[in-house]
C-alpha cells in the first residue's frame, strides 16, 4: 500500500480542508497529521522574537495511505488544486 507524505505551509484551516478532501477520495482509509520531529531554533528570549518577519503561516505534515497508484495520482491532483485555490504551498515529500 503506497504512502504519500505532504508538507503544508499554511494555516490550520488549510491543513484541515486538505485532510477532509483527501479522506473523500475513494479507497483512502488513513489520513493523519503527524508530529514535526525537526527541532526549531526559535529563541523565545531573543530581542527579535515575535517580529512579523519571524511569523509564518504554519507547517503541517500529513501522511496518507493509498490503496493503489491511481489513488496516489488523485492525492496529487487534490493537493495541487487546493494549493492553487488557497494560495498555500503543499509539498509532496515522498511517495513509497
């Protein structure tokens, strides 16, 4: 069963909308937001903490188990369409 990992740069509502759209694809049974294991070097005590240049829309990692290659193609199409519509960035990290 192929697994697709996506990285969404956008707010939580974009990530949620993407997850709901992916769950609607026929045959998709597992869509999950996974924890970000990368340490971020944000220093809360820094004099630049909280400045607008440090703010970002958010990063969400989503993992999808697809039943076949056709479902993987549909996942890619849904992600691309949503990224265009919401003006967010959705990166396909890997398919395997």
